[in-house]
C-alpha cells in the first residue's frame, strides 16, 4: 500500500515516476489565467493567518462547508478567522474523493511542510504552525510565488482598471512578470440598461472620452485596449454562457446602442446582436496586436438569487450550464478566419458533454500558420480535478495534438493554489508512463520527457510570445 501523498503520489508506475521527477517536477510555472489581486502582490502583503490566505474568497471551500452543514457566518460572515478555520478542518475529512482533499494537503505540504492530515484533532496545531510561518518575511505574497517557481502570471482586469499595481510592480523590478489580461465582460453586458450606463460613466472617466454614440463607445473602449497593451498586456479573456454570433448590420448596432444609452431596456434579440458585434470587434483588436484571446464558455452563474442578493456574485452559487455551443462558436471563428483576423485563441468548456465538440472545433481553424494556433483549454473550474483533467487530456490526444497543448493554469484567487500545476503534471506523466509500460508508446524517455516539458512550460512560453521576458532555466535545459 502506498503512503498518502508521498513523493510518487498519482504516479502508478516506474516510468511515470521517472518522467515526473526527471522532467516535469522542476519546470517553472506560467499561469496565464488567474484572479489574483495585483494590489496584494505590489504591496508584498503578508497574511496574518492561514484563514486569510486560504479561506477568504475561496468559493470552492465555501460550497463544501455549506454542503457539510456549516452556517454561512463561518464562510463569508463575521466569525473569527480561527472559528472559520476550525469549521474548514471539521469539513475536510468529509471531502474525501473531492479534489479539495488533495489540494488541501498538497498546499499544506508544499508551502508549510505540514505532513499531518487536517481534521478537528490536528486543526489547532496546524493553524498555529502555519501562522507562525506566515509571520516570516519568507512567506510574503511575493515569496509564496517564488516558492512555487512562478515566472509569469496574468491577472484578470476590467478595461476601466488603472493598472496602477502592475505599473508599480514594473518599477519595483519584481522578478516575476505580473501582466494584466483584458476582461471586457462588463463593458459589453447590455442585459441591464441601468447597470450598463453606470459602467459607461466609469469608462468615460477612465478614457477621458464622452460617450454619446456607438462610435464614442468604441473609441473609449479602444483607448483602454491600447492602454492595456502599453502596460504589458497581450492576453484577453471573456467569461460567457456561449458565444453570440447573430447576423447584424452597422445601422442596427448603432440603433441598439442609442436605445440602451437612453436607458431603455433591450429585447433579447437586440442584446444578442450587440454582443455578437462586440465580440467580433474586440477579437479584431486582439488580432491587430497579436494578443491571445480566451473564451470561458458554459457557466450558469448566480443561480441562487437570494444568496446573490445577500453576498453578491462569485460567492459559490454557480454551476455547469447546458448551452448549445457548436453552431455559434463555429460561425464566430469562421467569420474571423475568413477575414484573416483570427488571433491565437484558447477555448474552455465547463460542460464535459462538450469535450469532443471543443477538441474537434479547434482543428477546424488550425491553419498551419502557428503551432496550436487554436487551443482547447485545460479542465476549468468544476473540471480542474483528476477525472476532468484525464478526460480533457485523453480527448485532446485522440482528436488533436496533445504535444502542442499550452498546459495548466490556476484560475484561482488564492496564492496557495499553485500545487494545482503539480497535480496536473503528475496526472500528465502518469498517462504517458502507463502507455509506455503497456507498449502503447515507445520507451523514448528523452522525447516523451521533452514533450512533457513543452506542455508544462515551453509551449506556453512560445505561444504567448514571452521568450524575451523569460530566460532559460536549468530545468528547461534538461
């Protein structure tokens, strides 16, 4: 019987062990999509205790605690940090076979060298040990990132953001590149006319452009797109239920904008046409700048209206949606490709029923101009766990080129989430190891090892054009 979470965790054969320890383990990390607060990095903050580092903002843990019968005050409420940690420790034993069980103990081991299993019996000891370490400068936010060998990370930023913290980090000469990512979801969300017009006031202030018509709106948004580019951004991102790809005319979009700008509510078809137009325009701007564009598709958000009203969005009331993705996605990509304005693109699905759809869709638009130009992104949100990762890797292998995949990301709000990259790498090495030992792949360890290193780091470095900001490390030269 193997020991829980030992050095060969998830590695079920000798070849997998060799591939992980000799090739994957020491590769640096590029985290090209996360929700980390750049202010905390620029300020090099230190968390007062592990609850602040671990439980604040983590809706994965909140959902588990609620399911375990924990009252809301221990999740998002005013209970003390120790009381919240104690309730999480009570919940952890009940999370067995949920990825939270693995992540929790990986994080305790990798950051704090805590080998104990978290439970009510060990909670006080672990809490005090982690807090003692967090009090050291070695555990500041910047050093937490260094501890995990992170080289590049992209935050998620609204077009009206000042990017002041990113600029501070550049001035500080921080050795990890913290880059903004352009996330214009709110800027094109016309479902609520009042909210949209309130946002346009912020866009006017940020761009210093009065927005009286559609062209003013585009000018203001383009001003922010240019501003992001001037501050190191080369990545955009959209979080959508599905791609809108309705037919429209310029006259229709101008009229739709005038209607919503006057405060009148749009019909559903008008909303769809407006989003369709904006997705194309934004994608064309991305292409002009040689950015990578990302589309996260399929989340059904804020399902519990009572709790959203009480706590706001992003507090753990979202689920997988069952939207029809293929026709509109194909139409959208084809329109851009037909006009030679399709940027490098990563598509993520939240519904696992769409796996084969996504894996085959990307092949329609990989035209040989760039290796892996259109990517199917890693298992996302509810799918970034062992089963979801394995299914994504196997489906991509069957229908595309896994060797050109740009690998894992955290998609997290926590500075303690980086062992998710290790989790992914162990699963990846185990898949290759099993097939080598089964005689399904040749035992060419050097080539397979190189392929694994590419998926872990090198493919992303080249895909995002970050060769110039990344110097080769010893691990890359193995």
